[in-house]
C-alpha cells in the first residue's frame, strides 16, 4: 500500500527495478509481458534462497526484480518478469528447486503456508489478458503435479470453482491439514491428488493462480490528521471497519458467532486501504492497494475517496501513483472524466491521458511523466522514425527527394488519414457546440470511430513504403545458381503480392471513412460542413491513388487468377468511393 510500508512494503523499490529492467531487456521480445511473484517457505537459509533464485535467473528472457526474505515468517517473496513462456519455465524451475531443498516437515514460521512453494501467481502486464494468464497457470499447475509430483491447487482467476478463488479457502488448515485433505473429495488438490505420502510430506502443495495487476495509489488530503485519513480509508476499503457496540469508536467491537469482530464492509471491492501521515509532504494520505482493477478502476476509487472525504469535511487534493500503471487504466479514467463533462472521447490517447492526470491530480506533488509511469511506454519496442514521425514539411521534402519512397502509395494512405482526421474534427467540434449538449455522445462515438480510421491509415503510410522496400530487397537476392534463381523469383512474387495487397487495404480503409464524412456533412456543425467536403475529396483521392498502385503492382504477378481477383475487388471499391464522394459533396454544396 503506497511506498512506505504497509501491505506493499518494498513496492517503490520493486517498481523502480521493473522500470530499469524493462529498459534493458530486449524490446522486441517484450511485447507480451507477465510478472510472477512466488512465495517460498524459506526465509532464513540464504544458501537455499540463493539456489532457488539462481534457478529462476538462469532462464533466458526473465529478469529477477526483487528478493525479499523474512526471518519471522520464514518466507521469501521473489518478483520477476519476462515473456510468458520464459516466466512459466522459470517458475517451474523455482518450484522444482524449492521442492528439492525445502523440507516442510521442519518448517515453522509466522505466515500461513501449505508447501515449499506456497503461492505462485501469474500477473498480466502487457499484451496478454488475465484469462490467458489463468490458462497458463492451469497448465503450469498440471506440469508441476505431473513432473514434480507436487500436488497443486488453482486459485484466483485460475480457480476451477468459485470457492477456490479465495486463497484462504484453498490454504485451509495450511500444511498441517494437507494430510487429511490430500485425497478427500471436495478438498483434494486440482492436480496430483493422492493419499498423503512421504514425497508430499516433504514438499507440501503449491497454489498456482493468476491475478490482475495491482495498483498502489495514495490519495492526498488537505489535512494532517491520520485519524481522519484512517476513517476515510475504512469507509471505502472492502474490509470496512468493525461494528461497535455503541456509537463511539472507543466502544468494544461486536463479536460474531465465529469469535471474530463483525465488520461493516466498505464501498470499494478489491481494495485495501489505511490512513497515514507523510512527513515528506506534510499531509495525511489514504494509501490504497487496488487488487481488482476490473471491479474498481482507479477513477472509481478516486471519486469514491473524494466522496467519503467530503462527508468528513476533508478534500482530496491529488493522487500519487506508486510504481507503474497500465495504460488502459489512464485511458479509462480520462474517458470517464471526459464523459462526465459531456466532452468527446474521440481524441488522441495523449490527450486522454492528460485529462486523467489533471482530473485526478496525478501531478499534485510532482510532475507526472507518462513515459516513466505507464508500463507500455517502457516495454514497447523502440522503433525507427517513420514517415508519420516527420513534420509536414519534412514529409513533403522527403517525397520530393530522389528517393523512390515514399511514393504514391504512402501519399494515398496519408490522404486517407487526413480525410479521417477532418471527419473526426467535425465530430469533435459538433460534440462541443453550444446548444447541442443532447447530441454530444453521438458525436463522441463518431469521433472515436474516426480515430480508429486515422490510426489504421497512418500505419499504412509506412507499411506501403515497407512493401516497396521488400520488392527492392528481393531483386538484390543472389541468382548464381538455379536454386538461388528459384528462391529469388519466389521472393519477388511474394513481395509483389504484398505490395499489391497493401494499397488494396488503403483503398478499403479510406473508403470506410465516407460514412463518417457523410454523417458529419448531414448532421455536424454547419460551420464545418466544408471540412467534411474536403475530407470526401481527400478520401476519394486516397482510394483512386491507391487503386493505381494496386494495378501497377498486380501487373507483376504471375498468378493471374490472384491478380484478377485483386483488381476486380479494387475496381469495386473505386466505383463505390466515387459515388460516395458525390453524395457527400451534394450535401455539402446544398448547405453552403
């Protein structure tokens, strides 16, 4: 919880290590990233701990971020990240080494545990879903049971039954209760169930699962009172607060039939929170871990803490994200606040994130640098500057140079992108037009569709140039032998087919912009109707320009059946585009 102790002690350090390692690991392999946080039942013998960690480190594509042993708990928490395949393999090796070195018959510690490797969660970071991680967890659990003879339970998102989503239920009775549960119906492990034997007595069981990314966040308050901060935390956290026998906080709690205090639940599912005072800032904070960001997104937690604080005469002045956050969290938040203002969400991701930052005061205590706080910004592969990264002047000058690329195909894709941009602009202007507030959501949806078209066509600008380069590269292949000649000929044909398909995609994507442009010409802001018209002209030019590239490249295809099919499809799109342009221009001219 936050950066200073609590339930996430060391979070700040781990996240800093995550930032450092993600910058170093091969970027092309980091598009799909998961995190793994196994807990091993040994926190005192450094030789054993180091051996387990070394078995994880030896897997290529994995980076160990943190090793946190606890003497009192006799438990070590290891955090590592990498590609899904590498992380799963490293986790398996860690479990294998732990089973070899840890004898659970001799284990004692303050923390609940059920085996040498107690729990082993897989956590999606980027490019992979929680459901996919759950599937990986189940496969890993089965492999551990099959190959290592360590019985395994599946929990959280990987659980086979609703009850086993709860770790406490899975770990009921801990290691000492395993002998009775090992082959008992309804209690036995999901994989490797059998009568309790010497092998199981030594290793215990392992609980494998998948959970979502945890967000550690602190909400800044305009008070120095830890008591007030704690009260707000208890109002909102899922656990809530103890029910008292009277109305005073000093009154004794109500004890339930199970001998435990009866709790009044808080309002936010999947959250844990406390209040504290921070000397560094001279303010109190509500420090929260959001363990289920699907049930309680960051923006929902922010609004609810604001509500609870306001009821107690306190104001939330800002938010401090500790460590990293998935981009989707900020995009969801930005769109949420835009909708509250009845503003269009069809704007760029950068603008949406800026809205999230300002709405939640993420820059209250220090500048919020998305490139350092958003996970995907750290793990996306660095790419060479493309045509779309150039300035308008630079793009025009590069086109005018003696270089054969960019050529007509890239120019056509860019004209299509400009057509989409104009339609999106009209939608955004219409969404914010005074007196049109009842239509803002319709125009917002139109702008979001326009942004999708824009992204696709901008990507095609560089892909068309890449297609041309593939043809040039194939012509450079050796042709000294018959085998080399055959390979070169095939490469040329493959590249030519690709170079025909790309402008055909540009035609489709550009033609798909017409419904947006027509809708904006008909119902959009009248002052911008000419912009919709220019968009239609650009879209038609994009389609017909790309059509020329389809025809010239299709001429080089030896498979004439394929060539004629592509040409026929392209001709139909060109005809549809010319008709669509006339329809839009007729509407525009009738309103000018």
